[in-house]
C-alpha cells in the first residue's frame, strides 16, 4: 500500500497513546538514554519514506542532541526536581505544570525541525509501507549512537511495532 506521509507529531501522539508504548519509550529513555523522538522518528520515517539515509540520520541526531541538551533536559530536570521536592503551594504546582507543558512544546518543536529536515531530504519520494524499513532505521540509530541492541531494547521496540501494526491494520 502506498503511504502518504502523516505529520510526525500526529503520528507520534497516536503511537505514543497506544497501550504500552509510553512505558516502553520511557524505559528506553531511562535505561539507555535513547531520545524518544529519535525512536519515534525511525518508526515514522519507515512508514512515510522507508529507510533513512545515513546523512539524514546523522543530521537529525545532531539537531536532537543539541536541542535536548540545551532545552529539553533542563526543563525535564527542573520538573523532576520539583516532583521530588514538592511544596504545598498552588503557585508551585502551577509552575510545575507550566514547565511540563513547555517540555512538551519543546518536544513538538524538535519533531517539527526533524520532520522539516526529512521532508526536504525526501522531496518527491514515496514508499511502500514496510516494517522491514522501520527495523533498519532502528538498527542504524542504535549503531550510530553506539548502543548495542539487547533483549530489553528488542522487547520494548516490539511493543511499538505491534502498536503501529494494529493502527495500520485498523486504518485499512
């Protein structure tokens, strides 16, 4: 089936909302320091364009590292600190919720920048949806960021793959 690319953010929200996906992504983030947006990118690109070109992957990783280091991680650290050090104050809770919302907006911005790079790189390209390309994309990501695939990674990625498969079959 030919696939019209879905917006990366919309794709991510729908996949992330599927049963077990959020927990699997957070485990990959916490245990391996894998950027969830990069994992989701591998799935989205595989479904929208197929296999990721190594140059594009490298550009997306570099963009993501810089953005995560300077924007996402400081917001996440502030929110986590506030969660561990609560204050019985409505103002404190409101600020923590605002930081959480800003963190989500930072993630969305990162995805929009990634999607823009991918769109430019893949201009005029369409693919036939295939799960093999998603697997190749994940393997390229893991190789590039020097993380060795193990059973835990494989099982968590299978949760995402299964959820996406259900969504694709459900949309036919």
